[in-house]
């Protein structure tokens, strides 16, 4: 989340009327002379070139994986139900990134509606979907933990589609409550009506209510988000320990044990990538937004760091399901079948499979 600069006109205590904002005539297409050229280039390349490419790849990846997850052969696996909800959330989440990214290079905001959409609706909606994905990842890791350490309990009380639906509903409710608090309490306190610059009038972190901002950072970032991350790390450590113990004590390998092993490895990779992809965003949100009042007027290095912090969570929302499919044979085979049903890709897969079979025959001869 990046707060763009807003200067010059302070709102009154009351809610602004339409007439107060009718004077806002500037738009995001205006080139302001105070933005350095190198900063403008970083913003343009990051959010108008790289980000749309990443967004397109995420939407395509999640769409294809969601289609593969609905195939009948995969419905027998417990984890498929979680992955369907998570992939659907990531697919919708990719679309929710579009409004804030369109507005992110608007420096300064000259319209109340744009400022409100960016701060009080755009980023909270993105956060809502991201939290749903995170909570579902927690549940998947927890179930995998029970399957390794308490297999009898997992088979009797956990391996049930109804329980999965209840957990998904609980995850959505918890994330939606966080979203609701942010939307209700957020207030835009000032915007621009021209391109005159006065940082003392309305710095970026005062454009929204500073009390609201501090409450959100403390209660929801530090009290809710950090314990969830700690829980994810502890469960992941439990999975690693359980895997090593199972590998040391297990005898013959069968297809079921092999499948469970690769599902666990896939979850571990997804968990690690989640921590790594969200780390720059967390650092930026905790330390940069609390003090910085010069977004779009900062150094190239700082703007580049902000761009990376905003892009990596989007990368993770496409990477997680791709990793899961690549590391699980059953899911990979269903994805191939799904891609083969597409006319152009079907010819490619048919020719590649034919070449592979011919190579195998030649090697045997």
C-alpha cells in the first residue's frame, strides 16, 4: 500500500459536499514539474509495464488451475477443496489490484473520490482477498500437520468436506471483519485542487485520519497479522520435522505416501515463498508509511523498493498454485488434460507426447 502525496486544501470537520470538490480539475495524466524524471520513469515502468504483465500472468495461471481443480479425478483429495477456494480468491484478488494500481501514480490526488477509492476501498479490498488466501493456507498447513502427527484424528474429524467449507466460511468472515473496520473508520481529510506544492499543508500520511492509520497499524498489523505469520512458521517447522521422522521410520513407499509427501513439500514451498514475498511489503508498511511524506518525490531507490514490495504479493498469488501443480503428479496430469482441451495447446501437447513416446521406444530397442 503506497500513499500518494496530497497537498494544499484541507477538509472541514463536516463531510465534503460535491461543490467543494467541483474545483478539482487535474487528472492523473497531468505531468507535474516537481516529480523527478527518474522517479517518474520508475513509477511508469513498475506500474504501467511490469505490473500489468504480472497481473495478466496471475489471472491466466489461476484461471487454468481453477479449471483443472474442478475435474472429477481430483475431487477425492481432501486438499483440493482448499485449493479451489484459494485459487478462486487469488483470481478475484488479481482483479481487485486493478483500481489501486491505476491510481497509484496519481501524484497528487486532486479528486476526493479518487483519494477515497485508493485509500479506503482499493487497498482494503486487496488486503481482504490476500488475508483470505493466507487463512486458507494456515488451514491447509494445519490439516497436513494433523495428517502427519495425528493420522487417526485427521481421518475421523478433519478429512471431511463439510469441515473444509466451515473453515473457508470462517476465514472469509474474519477477513471481511478486518475489511469492514478499515472501510468504516477511514476518512479522507485533504486533497489537492491544483499543482501548487506545500508539504506543510497536507502531507501524504495526513490525507487520511492519522488516528485511524495508527490504530490499523497497531491492532491489525501487529496484533493480528504477526501472530498468524508466527503460527504459519511453527506449523511449517512441524511439517519439516514430521517429514524427516516419517522418512526415517517408513518402510516401503506406495503411491499414497508419495502423494502425501509431495503435497507436504508443496505446502512448505508455498509457506516459505509467502514469507519471502511479503517481507518487503511488511517492512515498507511498518517503517516507510509511518514517517514518509514524499511519495513520488522520494529517491529512485525508495520508489523501486516500494514497487517491489507491491509487486511481490501479486507474484505469490500466482506462484503458490503453480508450485502446487508442478510438485504433485495427479494435479499436473489433470492440468495437461485441461490444456489439451484447448485447440492450439492440444496440438502442442499431442505432438510433444508423441515425440516422448517415440523416444522411449527407441531407448528400449
